[in-house]
C-alpha cells in the first residue's frame, strides 16, 4: 500500500514538474509574412487595364496594429454590397471573402471583418451611425462602401461631399484609418450622368482627404468591356453576384496589402515579433 502511495506521489511530482517547465517555455515567435509585391488578382477578376486603387496611401496605423502582435479588426460599413445582397450565401459576400483574402495573402494574420451594412442607405445614414459603430467595433481600419444610393436618389454633389469630408475628418481626428470604395459599374446605371458625377465627387474628396480609394467603378467597367454586366451583376442590373463580391474583396484586399507594404517600407523593419 505504501509503495503504491509513494509511486503515485512521485508520478504526480514529475507530471507537475514537466507541466511547469512547458509553461515556462517561451512561445515561438509569431511572424506576419508580407508578400514581396502586391498580389495579383485571380484570372477572372483581372482586366486588361485594371486601374487598381487610387491615391494609394501607406496604412501606417494598420501596420502599427499588426506590429502590436494582436488580432486585427476591420469595420465594413455601407449599403447593400456590405449587407451581401446578391451573393448566394453569407460566405460568398464580399465581407466574408475579404477576411479570407487578407488571411490568405498575409500569412499568420488573425483578422476579423465586422460587417455593418444597411440596404438602401445613403452616405449621410452611414455617417450618422459611424461613431456608434466605431465605438462598438473598435476597429483598426474602417472600410466605407459609399455613393451608390446617393447617385440613385439624386443626392446633391455638395451635400455628399460635405458628408464625406466631415466624417473623414472625424475618423482622422480619432486616428482611425479609412478606405473608401466607390459605386459599382453597370451599363444601365451610367445612363444617368449624375451617377458618374457622384463617382468623380468621391474621388475628389478622397484626394483632398488623402485616403485610399478603391476604384470599384472603373475595375467593373473594365470587366464589363470584357465580359458584360451578367459576369458580375445579378439580373436586377444593380447588385453584385458571387463573382462581383469576390472580385471586389480581392481588389480591396490587394489595396490593403499595398498600403501595408508602403508603410513597412517606410518603417524599414521586418514584421517579426518576440
């Protein structure tokens, strides 16, 4: 009996000793691998003259967040594209595809994309709820898909630009980086001249405010020239289908990676963590 007791005590001692030793062993360094160059889009999302991202900016704040060795949170705000309307399932929507694209291109990165879309919303609607959404999500980056409903509802250029400037200034004051996404392209949509005026107005504000603008409009126009509207739009000639959502996510992820590469080049320090 005493022998069995002693054997159990000795076994427990060695178990606890081994457990304590393993707990004290430092974890292996986590490495975020940036690609050497901006990743290429998949074959069916690539056009002969892809404009890519406009007013490319280094995403310094996002780069610092990655260097802090913690998960990254992205807030995606906007209208039906952000809701995922037109996609065959939630996993086919651009918000979900963006998360997988970023984690695929930035090896080792843990990223969560929080989708806060509202169908039919104009820019002012998103602006009105921006503060509450930012406070709730505490994002490292805000993606604002904007302009389609403003164009369709004939919101004036002046009021749209005022809304954008005011909201972008608030985000900058709070040290939150933002990426703008302009409206989708469709042959029926551009028959109204106001639609393209809205696209130009968003570009003007992005340039003034020095924020990265993902030019979805021109990218989709190029794809239209190659494949037609049905390639990326649903039968309503407005909402993106699965291909449209996936290509938008890839274009956006590519622009974000480009911004990180630019910031990393500035810092001249590899993304290694102790």
